C-alpha cells in the first residue's frame, strides 16, 4: 500500500484540473505544506504511472502557445523555463511543434501584426506603430522580425 494516498490523490486532482510540469507540481505540494520526502514519493509514483511527464507537458504547452496564442519561439521557451521544464526538453518540444505544424515564425509575427494593426486603425500612425511594436515585443518576437512586420503592415 502507498503510505501517502491522500497527498497522491490531491496531486491527481491538481493534474486533472490542469496539466503541470514536475517542478510546478512539486511547488504546488510544497505550498500545501507537504513534507519533502512525501512529495518525492508522490512524484516518483506519478512518474512511474506515466501521469507526470515533462516532455509530454512541454509538447502540449508549446503547441498551444505557438499555434493558438501565436507566441514566439523565444517566449514559449522562456515560459517553459519558468515552469521548471529542462531546457533540452523545451527545445525539443518547440522544434517538434514548429516542424510538425510548419510554423514559420516570420509569417506568424506578420499574421499577428496584421490582426492587431486593424484594431489600431483609428489611432495616429506613429502611436499605432509604437503600440504594435510594443505588443509584438511582449509576445517575444525578436527585434528584426518585429520591425519587418510593422513596416509590412503599416505601409499599406
């Protein structure tokens, strides 16, 4: 029998509510004042059962952020890092999604820029350009891609 069943069940409930990295789940349990040894036991059991998998988590996370939210590769990698996913797993997940889905980062930034530009149409051009540039930078696109996309959508 598993000695920490209630903690294990709480961890399962947390994972059922939303996917988490191993590091996030460990932190979540720590915040609930679970002892370190008990956390280790629960994490080990979840890993063995295949219910906790950072590679699978990173792939799902990268897919949603790159395709649905149209975030940059750099921003997705940074968010995975903040969630405690190892850099090699994050890099592999992002690369796989970009390859599988044919993600062209410049096409993505241009698409996001064009959509945002429409909402800025009523503003003075210089204000709209500044806001669009800041918006794209917050999404994590690099400076060259941002400048090219802003020039492209604001020229018309």
